[in-house]
C-alpha cells in the first residue's frame, strides 16, 4: 500500500528552536501503526506505536515501517565480533 506524498512540514522559526514533543497515544494503541513524518524517508510514512516507558500507559511513534529494518549480522560477522570481544575481556 503506497501512502500519498504530503507536503514537508514547516520549519520552526527562530534560533535554536526544537520541534514540538512527539504525539502520545493511548495504551490501547500500542502495536498499531500511525502516519507521521520520517526523518530518513523525508515524507509521511507508517510507524509502529511503541510503549513510551516500562509500566507506562502511553504510546508514541516508533520505527518507520516503510524503509525496512536494520540488516542483521551474518554468522561470520557475529562470530568475528564475539571472538574480538573475548580477546578484549581476557587478554
């Protein structure tokens, strides 16, 4: 499903001005998805709603569902990093 391209949100005027706090959703929305601005895609995309904090009753937009998850390490890379870590721990 392709979402329509919406205009880029306006920049916040003034020096050292930060964007407003992210929108929070009710607890029953956790695990759903919402449409919000993605800094990577530079457009409005679907984001998963995650819990704000442990034992919290609020949710906020989590990772983007459009540009895919991070690439997992291969077995060789994992083995190499683990052996390197062992060498650092036990020289």
